[in-house]
C-alpha cells in the first residue's frame, strides 16, 4: 500500500510539471490537457495520505504543493472566480449567436447536427473536419444561411462557415501550412454593427498526430497577430484550438490578441471527448474583444461527433469599457517569443495526408 501510494503520487507530482519545460514535444504538452483530471486525482490521494503517515510525509508534502499549483491555475476557470461588468448601454447590439463544432470527419450522421442547427437558428455556424461529404450535406444550410465560406478538405482540417448575416472582406489563410486553413471575415449586422470573426483549427501535439506543438502554436499565434493589427474592432476568435486555456500557447494568444477568455468565471466548458465525461477536456475555444459581452456560453447535446458543439451568444456594446481591465497585454519579450513560434510552425513538416 505504501509503495503504491508513492508510485501514484510521484506520477501525479511529475505530470503537471512537465508543461513547465519549454519543449514543444507532445510528451511535455499533452499533460496540460488533463490538468483537471490530475487535480481531482491529487485531491483524492491527499485525502488518503493521513492514514499512511508518517511513511508518506515528504511525498504527501510534494503532492500537496503540486496540487496547490494546479488548483491556482484552474481557479479562474471556475464559477468561484468572480468578474464584474457594468450593465449594457442602450446602444448595444441585438443578441448574436454562433454554433461551433468539430464534426469528426468520419461521422456520417449529418442529420443530427443539421437538426440541432435548425432548432436553435444561430446567426452563424462553424464546422471543422468537414470534408467533401460533409460539404455536400451542409449544403442544406445554404437556403437559411446565404453567406458562407467553404474550405472542404479530406485531411480532417476542412472548415465551413455559414452566416445569416452578410459577410465582407473574407479571406482564407494558410498561415503555417498549405493544408491548415483558417477563416477571417467581417460580419455585417442588421442594426449596423460590424464584427470580425476568425475561425481556426490547428493540429494537436499527440503520439498519433503531430509530434510537436509547433504548427499548432504557430497557427494560433499567427491569428493572434492578425487580430492585433485591428484590435479596436469587435472580434471573435473561435474553433477547435486543440489547446486548453491555461497552456502557454493560449496565454500568448490572449496577450498578443488582447482578447478575453469568456470561460473565466464561468466554468471549464469541456468539449472533448464527447463519449467520455471523465476524460473530457476544454479544447474548443472562444475568445472575444472587450467590446463584446457574453450572454451565454455552453456546450450543446451530443451529435455523434467526438466533440460537443459549443453555443456562444453575445452582444456588441461599443460604449461600455467595463471589460477593458480583463485584457492582458504582451510585452516585447512575449512578442519576440510569438515571432519565434510562428517561424517554427512554418518550418515544421506536418504528418497530415491531403486526402
């Protein structure tokens, strides 16, 4: 019993510390995904530790320190963390909504997702992993969503954006590789508001996909730099980032773009894997500018993908500056790191096939 405690405890001590190593290999990046689960296991083991003293004292002390580190990291992403904003002004926009989903390319139950969209009637719909077969199925949305950006790819990185509202200045970018698209467009609202949306789906570092996080980080941070160029405009960045909010790449994304993470004070809103509740990570992200105010952010019912859909509902209020204090800003050292990671991402050779 004592030996088993020591072995498990040291696994739980080492795993959360691996992401502190500045190495892009998946061995050091993947433990960030399981920080919630690791923290829960640490707490459970600490509850057992008093019955095994004094033989486990020093191990328990190390475990407690690591658990506190994890808890402090996760705390802002819980409802216990309080944020406050002033009431919306009378000049705010009408409510807007987006549904975002990594459809899982091999999922052929198109109808279940289409039924969800028809029921909720969001203003915009974003899909990722939508290949040529999904492209054909999603064409059913063309009548209700007359504006769209379609990038069907059979390499699990296809992407479609549908909108009830007019789009302008639309561009499809391939920042770090010619098979990794991201979408940039401006959405014109009926009440005169205009906001910009960036949709992205970089590849994950994992033993079965990309060996490192270089392309993921480079893609994310390329988008962050693009947002930074016009940071006064209402902006939403959304998609399957394959990155948790507390990871280094996400922190750099937030600082560089000066967008806000709406999960702060609301909860983890974990999306993947849809089938395994206890092994679910918050990797589908939404970030927004300070002049966008969240009405609702939640997951939606399972539609037979490996991800849960995300609903993001918000208003634009250009006369309310109460969220400005929530923004973080990159310093010169951060921006240098960003440029280095973008270059590394461009130089990395991905393992994807082009279908």
